[in-house]
C-alpha cells in the first residue's frame, strides 16, 4: 500500500513538471498573429495602431474631412465590398466609424471576405477624440 502511494505521488509530480514545462516554453502571442476580439476599446485600438495595425475608417468623406485618426485609410462602408483588395491581409485590421455601428458591419464584411484578424472600435472616432487621442482634419 505504501509503495502504491509513493508511485502515485511520483507520477503526479512528473505530470506536473511536464505540464509546467510546456506552458513555460510556449512563446507569447504577438499582436500580428493573435486573433483579435470582435470589438476593442479606443485604448486597445490605439495600442494596436501603435504596434502596426492597419486602421480602416468606413465613414463618408465629409465625416472624414471633419476629423479622423491620423495615418488611417478611408474606404466608405458602401464601397468596402468592392475595395477589399486595398486592405493588407498580413496585418491586424482595426475598423472604425463615428460610433461603432458601421465599423461592426465593416468588420463582418472583411471577415466574410476571408480576413481573420479584424476588429471594430467600440465608440468609434467620437470616443477616440473624447479620450484625448489625436485627430486631424481635412482630406
């Protein structure tokens, strides 16, 4: 009976050591290969942009000219399905609009077109500006 107990303890310790080594050796996921959640905060969107994500604005040109996030690309939602070839497949995609509704639709269009690493910004550029992140005006 005592030998069975000792063997059981040794087996449990060996399994724990194996499990611990596997998780410790696993590399951390980077932004470029991690699957993004369906929606992110403006804080997370800013971090993704700073780390090289492609930021896509799906508002209309008049809204864009009023103010937009620097270094973003404008493709109005109504044109997105016919212009998906303009969007890189090798970067995370952050879709933004005024409040978050159109960007969710844009995100879904991109997912249907085969993009896997795409998210929508909760609160849109309105929340972005309210949080104090930079915006620019004009075309």
